C-alpha cells in the first residue's frame, strides 16, 4: 500500500508517478480533495482543542475569584461534543483515504521506463544465442502429440479448458525440473519452505491481490480461503504481523507450489498449448530485506533465475518492464523471456519484482533497528514457471524426427 503520508506531503510528485502507472486523474483528484477536507477538519479540531484547554484553565481562576461557573461548564460541555464530532469526521476521512489507497498501485522507481504495455518494455541484455535448426522447428503442442507428453483433451475432460495432463516423460521431467530448481536455489542461499496452497483473505490483502484482483482468484465455496495464485502470497505472509530482528535479514526463501488463476481477461490469448493455464507449477523466490539491501538482493534474484535458465541451456533475455506493464505491487520488475523456436519469439518465463515497502505496509512486516520498528522491503520472483520451462526444453531440444533430448544436467533427476 502506498504511504499516505508521502502522498499527502509530496502530492504533485507522487501523483505524476502514479499517472505513469495508469491511475486515473479522477482518482488522484479525489485523494487530493480528501486530504484538503481532512486538513480543514483537523484545523477546526485543533482550534476546538485549544479552546477547550483555555476554558478548562478558567475553572481554577473562577473559583479563586468566586465567579459562577455554570455558563463555563455549559460551554466546555458543548465544545467537548464539538471535539468528538470533529474527531469522528477525521476518522471517516482517514478511513476513506485508506480504502482508496488499497486500490492504488505501487509508485514506480525513477528508472522504470514510461509506457502502457509490453511494447514499451526495454531489453537489457540477451543470454545465450538461439540454436539454428536445419528443419522447421515445431511448437510444443505438436511435440506433445508426437511424444505423448501432454494430454490436452483429457485435461479438459476432467476439468475444463486451460487444464492439461502430463504423461510419460513429460510428467517425469516436470518433477525433475521442480527438484532441480529447488536444489539450484538452495545452493544460492535460498531456504526451502513448503507452504499451504490455500490462503485467507488477509494474506491476499497483504501481498496486494485483494481487493482489486478478486476476479482472478479461485475461492473455496463455504470457506474464507482461496487457492493461491502464486507462492509469493503464502511465503511472504509467513512474516505477516511480525517484527523481525535486523540480524535475521535478509530472509531468502524458495518454494514449490501449484498456482491457480482464473486468467480473467485473457479470453482468446494463448488458447493452444500450455502457455496460459488455470493450474500450473512454479518454483518461487521470495526475499525479506532492509531497505538498504533490497537493490542488491533484487539483482541477486535476477541473476539466480537467469543462471538457472543458462544452466539448462535455454536462450533468454532480460526485460525491464515499463510502468504500465508492471504488476500492482511492484516498484520495479525485470522479466526473463525464454526463446521458443517453435513460436519464433521470446516468452515470459520469470518475473522478478521489488515491491519496496508496499507489501510490508499492507502486511505489517517490520524489523527493529535502534529501538525503532521499520518496514522491511519484500521481493519476489519466479524461478521458474515450471510448465513454461518444460515447453522451452521441448522446443529448444527438439530433433528433426520430433524426439526431444533431455538436458544433461537434468538426467540425474530422471
């Protein structure tokens, strides 16, 4: 959640930054109006409190001078009621501001480029050169049919569209990838954790999915629980409502979970294959840091995910997302896009974000420094989307006859 004190103090600067995120002028004007109303009510409140203090001091003087205090008592009682009413006005205005703040995205970092969508994202660098094929490379759904690795029709039969079933070497390779990713991340200093695949509403509020993105969540009927859209939610919320010791930071965590998303608004996009599914496996990286360490840890997380792709021999590129293409909670995001020769294009396979103190303010995650409680910075990133990694291996390691060579580094896991 944005810092309302910062918004009020630096309104013009912050509103300009939020416009880069697509926040509408009307919303910002509403916030400005509420700030002005609160300031005016506070001024009246402070005047009434000053008057109350002055009148209260008169009681002793009146008694010493033998004056009648009846009128003074009446005035003090009336002013007390006025103070109570003004306090209630301030509370209501602050409540409205807090409610509006829950729907406002994070303030983008200054180095985040302007832009509304992926067309304005900036390529930082490329890692590994795509292989040349002496045949026309097939897309993953064609390879899946030839090898029997992915069963799209039966996935739809037992659930609905955008579900699939993995079989034979496809299922084994999915499991191998999960284990390899967790081992890789652990070797990089990330502690492995295993978390619930269902979370409560407070956890989803803490990381920014609620209330704004309720339509993309699968809710459990009759329960105040939701299927997780990403491991970022349960792993970050391990520390919700906690005050950590500075020496405990940074916390670096990695977790495997399935993820569940309705994919609201994606009708007609990636309808073939396994690129965009309602259920998919992912290995996640999460970090909890001090503000001073968050940039360094962010770079470490980007490097970890990129090196993982490199170890699998998968060509990819680093993309700095523009303000309009970042996730709601992110202040800065670098996407890793893997090369898919069958599609002849790069596709997102990892997204690493620094949310600064945005999530920490919502989830009340703090650390103690010099007897003061400060908000931590939270970071998260895919390492990697497992299904998309499987697809990338299929397309990049395909042979002319349609068979697929398993990367050497994964063979011990099979």
